[in-house]
C-alpha cells in the first residue's frame, strides 16, 4: 500500500496535500479515474485553522490513502471520468460522535464540563449522495444553510459535494461518512461572558478511536 503523510495547509479556504518529501503533488488538469474520491485521510489529529464570531474551522490531518484502495468499500467504483488528481479528499475514519465541552460556564444552561452538543452544529460537506446516486445527483450551493454563504466556506468544496449541517447531538453512524477534511463548528448562541473559553472537542470513530483537541474561542462580543 502506497501511503504518504498528509500535511494540510489551508490557504484561501483551499487545501494542499504534501508528501514526505514536501513536494506538492502534480495537478495535470485531469486523468481518467474509476473512482470519484482521489484521496482518503486516515485522521490522526484535528487542527484548528480559523475562527470567527460564530464558530471555529478545523482540518483533519493524517495518513493519505490512494482513493482506489478504498473505492470498493464505499461503492465508488463507477465514476469512469477524467478528474484532477488530489482534487477530491474525504476522511477515511467513519466518525460516529462529536462531543464538545467547555472548562468554564458557557451560559446559564451549560455549566463547566457539560455537553454543548445541543447548541453547536457541525458544518461540512460530503460527496456521499453524489456517489450513491450513481454520480448523477448534484446540489445547488445557493440553497445551502446560511452559514455557508455567510462565510464563503462553500467556495472551497467540490461542486459535487453536498452540505453536512447538523447538531452534534444528531450525529449518528452514517451522517458523517465521507466527510471532507475541512469542517466547522457553529455555535448557535454566544457565551455569556466575552472572555476566551477553553473547549475540548472529542471525536470518536466506529472503531473506538478517539481524537481530542483543546482550543480557545471567545465568541460574539
């Protein structure tokens, strides 16, 4: 199995994969592929890359797996079209839950250490529906939830992806399948205090693997 370490750098809401030699992969404009997903990321850690008044942006980093190696697992074997190499990436792990807590009181209903899953949304994207439709379905990104247009974050997702937008408390075993490595946590209500809060995000996949990240966020003033 040919594996490379993936280092994800976000620039202009884009994503660039690098190999162990730090050489950027060649993009030749397109090549024939039997699978739509070109790369899978076996997530080993999550890094925060952006924040704003409504939430935080994250990117999954880890081992890069050639798309042909997992194509049959996800039924992605009949694309049979030209596509730019490395232009479509998803997380290989099947995340089944995301838990978020704060080390201080967030508001009157969410004391220190209590779950924030009822007031925080995950905003991401996935090609799952496109693949399951036999590569026929498409999504009009002008109809995406308000968060996407307001942050222009949808501009960096592939046109054949569709939004994944749901409360953390609503995540189940299938909802985050084939999630793009870039995703956002959107807070529906601001913290009571304008001071910076320390959060811990815990992501669990279907094999029991846990990925944790602690980060600071102030929220709306």
